[in-house]
């Protein structure tokens, strides 16, 4: 159960609690090319307003950046940073485009009276 600092019950429909389950990256020596690659695996846990776990959703972000695009800077970390940025963006896009279509989310929305538009 969620309560405010004053002991009152806050007004909300639920909570989405994200966690990072795994981060992987590969450098050009590992990929056999000129690319840095990053994978980030998240788990989103859904809680209703009563604090009950109503579902979990996996979410994966992937990013890739070419080392050659950054070689003139004299360092490789910008390419790894760029690949990580794309992995974060990919996860955000996946969440924004497909969140409502997940069964756990649809079940949760139905319990709070939200009906998807058809």
C-alpha cells in the first residue's frame, strides 16, 4: 500500500517501477567490424494503487554506432556513448509505441476503467 508522508492515500492509478536487468556492450574487436553495440534489458513492474504487483514487462533497447564516425576525434568513447544513446532511445520508442498493447497493461487498465480506443 502506498501512503503519503502525512499518512494520506495519494491519488494515482498505479506505479511503473523500472529496473535494469542487464547491460551488454561489444567493441569493434569483438564485433569483427567497426561497430560498438549496446544492449540494455529492463524489467518494468506494474503496481496498482494498492501496491499489488499486477504484472511485469520485459523491455530491450539496442544501439549501434560506427567507430569511423568518431575516429577523427581521437578517441573511441564517443562511439560507445552514441551506441548507448541509441539503445536508450530504442527502449523509449518500444515503450511508447507498444506499452498499451501488452496483456498485463491491458488487464491493469481494465481494472481502473480505462478502455482502449478502437
